[in-house]
């Protein structure tokens, strides 16, 4: 069953984790017991993991300004 994209999908996956139904890999893999791993799986499945976004989207506003200024030679 495909999950929703965005925050609704994350909620669906964390609901599975809460009830012990979230598996690593396929549906026959071991059950996830680590909350951090469950969050990582949920973000990935919902299309919200950081590695799928560009660098500018990942950086906060403060870091983005610093990153942009350094790239142009301003300090």
C-alpha cells in the first residue's frame, strides 16, 4: 500500500512503528525497534528526507546566507 507524501505519510509510517508493524526493507524483514531508525524510514518513504533535496533547501536561512556570501568572495 503506497503511503501519502509529506507529513501525512510520516504520520502513517510512525503509526506503523507504534503498533509494531514497521519493517526494515521488505514486509518480511525484521521489525524496527529503534525510534530514530523509524523516523528515518518514515521521512524517506514520505519523500521528505534531506538527501533528496538540494543543498540550498537543506541549509537554514542563516547558513544559506553565509554559504552564498562565501561563494561570491564576500566575508
